[in-house]
């Protein structure tokens, strides 16, 4: 536990106040084709009205110019230093689908992908975002046909759409192996390579499994290949509920984000991927918790697909459903992202994320709306995202004074 986290733990006090943290994944944007950002183009009267009663700012999930993954972004939101507490994506996915990772287990995040059968070039990293039922069938086939490699047990589980989880269980495994996912189309999958001599055996096992998986999937369309990334073991993190004296719950449709909540010790609830359904789930559980982490995925998915209009409509969906959460009268309500996913980049960006903080104690940016440009002019300024939790706790009257 670092000095900042130790300080918060020292200052935190119990209270009956309620905190809602709404994370619109990949929220931030850049102007699309020289025009507006998705937040600027969206019709969002509820968010804009809330912004006029809130404090606004921009937050860096890791640091200026650094493009963060979802793991570092969320850990920062939960108050953990993303440079100190690092976790591979595979662990988050495994926890999200309910796997119990044992000591020594190695987990990887997998994509079913499309490659050209002649050249081996990746033509679609997500195989057209195949439906989850097809992902389930393909995982069952891989599990049945490749249950082990050498003396290592192989566990394959579906996550959602094109995503799956791979777990290696055996002796002398080391996660320090490179990804096979090249993170772009037009090139072949990469070969897993050890970053240090101790990982040579793990890299060899992964190479064998990928080769066998390609053979198994050769007749499948469009998912005829697998891509792996984020190989890791489960790390030990200080538990969020004990650190901050909160009854905390994470609500998410996508397993990985439930895995993030589970990793830090929150209770986990699977909810509808539609904003209204997720917000109604918060309403149903309102009396059971103090802290609600609510995850909405579509803003990120459309950004990664380069679908600007889809991202705009996703934001409008959130806005339309927002009165459900506001009707609960939370003492503190924050809206932000874990990273930016500009549609023009078709991927994560280094851009700071917009941040909205509502409470009766904050100074209001009464003339501003919820956009990147207005957030840049807001009261909160630009700050490291990991400090956001302290602001939530302070506004919830859950932090006592520091020093005499």
C-alpha cells in the first residue's frame, strides 16, 4: 500500500451516504473527421443539465500522453496507483467469468479472429464480433479437443461475443510471455515469445496450443483463429471495501469489468448491457450498498469500431436513462470514463477523460455542458484519475481532516 492509499485509509470514516460512479467505457473522444466529438454531437439534455449543477474537469488515467488499457484506467478510478498495481487482462477476464484462479495459474484474454487462410494475415481481430452463443460453441470445441498441452491443463471459457478466457494450470509456468494479438489488421498473428528464460516453457506451451487451435478452427467461418493477450497471474491487492469502509458493488454486463470489481473485493452483479436495465439494477439494490460502480460498455465498443454515430447514440441512450439514477438522489454522483476511445483512432487514445462530479458541496460550473472542451474549462481542472476517489469520499463526508 503506497503513501496516498495509506493516507485515505487513515482518514476514512463510516457514513450512511451513497456514492454512484458511472463509467462510460471509452467516454472521451477526439473530433471526428475534423468536426465534433461524440459528446458534442450527442443530444444529451440530462447530462448537460447535470453538468450545470456539477464540477467538471479532465483526468489522466495514467499520465499525459499515455494510452491506458481498461485495467489501469479502472484501477485508477478505484484509487489504486496503476503504475504500482498492474494486472494482465487475462486475470480480469477469468475472474469476470467466475473462474477461481489458483496459485500458479496463468490466464490470458482471447479473441476469436479471422485470418486469410492462405496468407495467414489477420483480416478482422474480432471476427465480426461473433454472437456469444457461437463463442460458447467454439470454446466447448477447443476445450474438448485440446484439454492439455504436455502436462499442463488447459481451461477455455467463453466471455462475451468474440472474447474468451484461456487458463493454463500446471507447474513451473511463468506469465512473462509476449502477446500473439498484433492489435491491428493486415499483419499475421505474433508468435508468443518469452521475455526471460524462465518463461520459455510457457511460451512453448502457448505456441503449441495456438497451432492446435488454428487447426481445430480451420473449417470455421468467420472465427478461424485465436489471438491472445494480457497473460498474467492474479496479483494481491488491498481490498477496496476494507480500505474505504464501503459496502461496494460493481454492476457490469461484460465479464471483464465484473472481474475488475471482483479483483478489488467488491460484490459483483451481472446486469443488462442496456443503460436503462443497468440503472434499474442499481435501483433494486439501492438499500444494500454505499458505493455503486456502474459500467456501460457501448461507448467503447462503437469507438473501437470507428462507428462515430453509434457512439453518439450510445451516449444518448445513457442520457435518456439517467433520470433512473438521479431519482435515487445519490449524495455523490460521478460520470467519467476509464480511458478515451476516439472513433477516429478505432482504439484507445491518450486523451484525458471528461469528469463530472455532482454533490451539494462542490462548486458548480453553471455555464458549461458535458463535453471535452467544457470539462477542460471546469472547476476541477486536469488531474490524475486516481485522485478521483478521494474527491468522491470527501464529498460523501467520509474523510476526516488531515493533521492538526
